[in-house]
């Protein structure tokens, strides 16, 4: 691949497709444009490999420590029947459906600087990206949107606080960094706290079944990403940080083999999805508490890093069919040009070591 990457390495099921594949290979120009726009806007979906399955529910099995015993036998002895007992689970799919309607007189206006249908499509796709990224981390079915998928924070918390472990995540995969013990604020960073932070980052990779970071994406906000660079420069080493380019010639940062990605901001284009503005404790601090809860003020000078292992037999996605972009032509008796965008997707987790979170990282 000429030293370039377009997805986490070491994956994927042979019938999986990524947004990059659609952007490069689709024979439908509209699909190519939509897929490329989602990539350009930084949609988290570009990290996920989607298997095509025409099903609303995905039934699966995972082994949660209940593997069969291994029988060591002497010569001339019979074998022993063994079996593993998997844990059954089911995941539901959810869909996005958008109509982009533009009056035919606006479309046909010769004074338009830009194709108004293309302009509206671009705005809708940008909005989809903000919403998808936020829900990927923060959505739940208690206070969030029940018509969308459950985010990875709720999946991780379910094993810790809920105790139900419905999503196959080990409680140990929610890692408390220790606050002051891994203080990487500009005022508090020392060789000891910097080294402790890097050790906890390595523990996060280990918790998702990939000590070297293969197949893993590390998600952190822009402040924390810059602070990671700061720590490594302070320690006088590259410390496993590397830089490469994907097939679209975009710069990709990596820690060991893991890609580093910032999920960006919410639809207001101001509020960070992953909180933490690296301001020392005070009125201007917006981040997380030491307990990993989003907050503001004197106690909100902490942040989190999430890790997702996207390899086969770990965290993956499925789609009912490839993203559909369809020009519906004139509707409403010929008065409105309509474009339809819809996409049904779901996630499943085949391993207890797919998702992890390192929280209580002091950055301010």
C-alpha cells in the first residue's frame, strides 16, 4: 500500500466496505461524492468496516471468559469431550433518512453562483457528520436519541456502573488514569507524570487486545492530541509517535500502530464532542471531572481517550445496503427537485476487548 493507510491495519472481513472504498470505487457519481464528503468532514464512519447484511437485527455470540478446558493426556488414552459456552447477544440497526428539497425555480435561476442542490447536500452531509460523531461517543437510550445507535461511552459504562454488561465490555476497560499521577498540564508535567501517562496509554491499547495498536483508532480531542505531542517532546523522544498519509494524501498521526483521530465538535460547531479545553481549574474550564463526567468550572480540567479495535472478531458494523443517494427528480406535481439520502447501519461487538476508555487525565 506504498506506506499509506486508509483504515486501521490488520483487519478486515473480506466482504466489508469502508467509506474510502465507496469514494474510490463506486460507479455512481452521487455515491462517490457523498462518501468523499463524509470523509472530508471527518465522519467517524470512515474508520468502520461495514458488512452488507439485509437484516434489522444482528444476532451474535461472544466468549466472555467461558472458553473450553484444555485436556493434556498420556499416551494411549482417549480424548475428552470439551466445549465452550458462548454468550448470545443481539444488536439493532438504525437508519438515517434525509430529503433534500429545492424549488425548481431556485435550481433554474441563472444568477445562482453554485448549484443550490449541491450546496444543500453539502450542508446536510456536514450536519450528518457532526451528529454521527457525537452519537458515536455520547448517545444512550436513557436521555439520548432512542432512534439512533448506542454510543461507546454508554457501552463501556454499562459494564461498570450498570453491571449488566449487555454490550460485551470488561469493566477493566474503563481505566482511571489517576488524575495528578498522570498530570500532563503545561504547569504540572514532569518526567514522572509524563512517563506514567504513556504507561497508561499503553495499558489502554492492551485492554483492547492490541498492545502495539494494530487495528486500533485512538480518539481524543484537539487539545489532548497536542498535549500528547507536548509530552513526547518533553520526554525527549518520539515515543512511538509517527506520521503517515492515507490514499487521499491526508496526514495521519499514529501512536505505535494506532491511528489518532479527533472527532471534532458538535453541530453548534463550537462544543467539543470529547470535552477538555486544557484550562487550569477555574471558571473557564470546560472538560470532565475526575470521575469522567462532562462538566464545567473548577473541577472540569480532565479529559479522556477512547480506543476502538476495529479488527475482525472485535468491533464492526453492518449496513442493510450501501449508502443510497438517489435523485428523485421533480416531485409535488413538478414543483420541487428532491434528493434522497438514506443509510441503515448497526454495530456489533464480538469481543470483550474491543472498546476502552482512559479517563481522569489531568490536562489543565
